[in-house]
C-alpha cells in the first residue's frame, strides 16, 4: 500500500523530482504521440493548421500565447 505523504520532507525522501510546467507538458505530449492518442481532443477544424504548430511549440518548450477575437473560444475547461 502507498503511504500518504504529508510533509515536504517526506516528499523529498520519497524521491519525487519536480518538473517545470513546460517539461510536464512536453512529457505528456510525447506519451500521447507515442500511443497515437489525440492530444487535443475536442479541438475541431485546426488539425492541419494550428495543432501541428502548438505541438511543435510544446515540444520545443516555447512560450505560447493564444489570441483571438472577442467572442471566440480560446480555452475549454473540462467539466464546465
């Protein structure tokens, strides 16, 4: 059974290694690509244009800023 970690000291002793957001995004995208999963489920109409550019930016760990006209969807929050 997995022991619950309650303190920072216990977390460090467990061998946990912190990652930056960019590293985490990149690692998760690589896993999705390798398993041939849709990394951007629910984004429709941009499979051949925007999605490849976003994938390259994430893999390169670039900063990304999404811009759009007022009223255009720029984010989707799961469960809302």
